C-alpha cells in the first residue's frame, strides 16, 4: 500500500525538451549558488567551461556564460561500463548565463536519452532528471 | 486522491502563479516582463488577446519558434496559468467573434509585402532571433511574430488579426494601419492573405527516428583512432581545445579511465553563429567526440546535433545543426576509415 502511495508521487516519465529556470540573482551569485547546490545533491563538479570567447563579436555585452559539468563518479563508472551509448552525454551539464539583471540556467532532460533497448539506464536518467529539477527549483527560489 | 500528481506540480495544482513560475517564467520573466519570450504583462498585448488565444498558445506552442507546446498540462492547469497572466492587467480583454474574413488575397499580398514584410518576413516567417537578450542591445521590445506559424494561425482568429492591424500594439513597433492610411477593406484583404499561410493540404511529416548519438566502430587501436580523429578535426578547420578522459575531474589524478577519451574542438566562427541564433545552444558546446575502448572494440561517438536540435524548437538553429551533423559525421568517418 505504501508502495502504491509512494508511486503516486513519482515524477512523470515523459521527456521534456529543455529544462530552464530563471533566477533573480546576478550571474556571479548564481554561479556560486549553483555550484553549492550541485554539491549539496551529492554530485561532483568536474569542470566549468567558459563560452565567452568571441561573444563580444556576436554583439553580446557580457561574457557571463559558463557550462558546468557535474556527475556522481560511481554512476559515471556504471554508465560507461554498462551503457556506453550514453558516454557522449556525460558528465551532465548545465548552461548558465546572464540575461540582463537575471541569470538563466538550461539543461537537457536526461530522459531524452532513454532507450527501450537499454531500459536499465532509465533509473539513472530519471534520478538525474529529478535531481536537476530539485537543483533548478532551489536556484529559482534563491533571489 | 487529488494528491496523485507529479512531485513538481504537487503544490502547483491549479495554483496559477506556481504553474507559471515552473513552466513559463524562465522565458517570459517572473512578472511577465519578457526576455526570451513575449512580455505577457504588456497591457496592449493583454487587452488584444483572448483567453482562448492564450490557452491555445500554451497547448500548441509555436513550432520552430522556441515556444514549446505544453501538452502535459491539464486543462485546469492551463486555465490557472492564463488566470495568473491576466492578473497583471486588470480590465476586460477584447472578445472576438469567430467570423471569417473573406478579403481579396491577391490585393492583400501586395499590401502585406509593402507594409508588413519588413518585420514579419516576406513569407510570414517572422522577425529573426529568439528574443533572448543576453544583455546585448535589443532594438525591439518584441520580436515580430511568425504569422505563418501553424500554432499562431490555430490560436488567432481573423478578427483578432484584424483588430491588431487596425489598432496597432502600443509599446511595440506594431502600428495602427488605419492611422497609416489603409482602409478597413485593405485590412480585411491583408487578414485574408495572412490566413492563406495556413496550409490544410500539408500532410504531417512522418518523423524519422533520429538517434541521440552518432556511433562508428574503429578498426584501429584507441591511440591510433584518437590521433586520426585529431587530424580529421584539424582538417575540417576546427581547433582542438582540450583532450581529457571522461571521468577526469571526478576521480583522483592518475585514476582516470584511460580507455575513454574526449576530444573537444571549436570553430569560433561557427560558435558565434550558433550563439547568435540561440544562446541556449551553448549547452552542447564545445564540440566533442568521444573515443572509447569497450569490450575489445574501439568506438567513436558524439551526440547527434540533429537530435539535439529538436530540443530547442528553433527552425533557424536546425539549419545549423544539419551543418554540424555533417561535420561530425565526416570527422568521425574519416577518423575510422
């Protein structure tokens, strides 16, 4: 009975396209908050990539654009060994960039990479989706 | 039993403000002030659209123009969002009849080309760009809508299009064309021409199943394949910006799995073009190919730009993704040949 009750609270398994959130925090604060929030959800940040080279050539006034790569190292090992078709998509990432005074965050829905032939990977994809939504929810709330 | 909702929308059920925050605010702004999307709080916008228009827009989106179709929201949730949007502009919005306008399409086309095409495109394809500002100078408060968009045409009745043409939209570059000297009959003709963008003969394209990943098997060793990959990348006028192991940065130095190598590369001209079309595309940059030795086989893989393009719902970006797909396919094929 508890299992049924719990199942009723499970997030839907449909795949959204992009997950996006806006925070009223300015970019530097949002960057710090994002990294802390990722770590709070027991992920490690493997790299922060700058995407600002040549942005001014595109007419952008800001170079406030980063990609944050993060993962759980054990999960990466499981995925790499058992579901190599997902390797091109890991570590997972969030694009974070300034939009006037606010900051936008974007990530892909991990469930977009669900594959019936490799349904065993779905538990990881769904976990990542739920965690991403929690991370984004916290970012949205922090103003 | 009403509690059996997904955890994200548990609190948000029929709470329009929360639903709007969860689903809309990233693009339209926390208070409807716009950004990526239309400024929904703009009074002239609010008074010029019906609830039916807003509900249909949420349901149908704008295919190819960034606004997604929120097919997973219930009717009650959509109505709750619309109610919340309306809270920014008290007062009654227009009501339109369902009357179809039967103007002269040929004359309407001439007037359209002269008066509308500069902003809305010669074929109704809309203004360029996504509306994303990224703090760059933005010369328009709103991007001219794509009038030929099936989502728009299904949401906007003829009388709404006519009213906007007659009255304009304050706070945007959309002028009143009555004040510009057109007659009501001229405006009817333009409306009929715009309606002709609808193409009921168009059959739904069968969507080819696209894999999220491009995969080739290499006949060479891992090291030979990586070397060959780098040559192929340079040969395509891309610059190699980084080489690393997949789990690098996640494990202690020296503990990385050396059978899983990522090569990142970039062409800055391409990067600029991509970001100018849709800054969100940075999510899949820099370009990357991964070489893996798995169960005795060497596999070369990348994410598939054609698959990723579907995530953005941006027609202009799709063309670039087609280009990028060819680059990836060529590079990977060359490195495994």
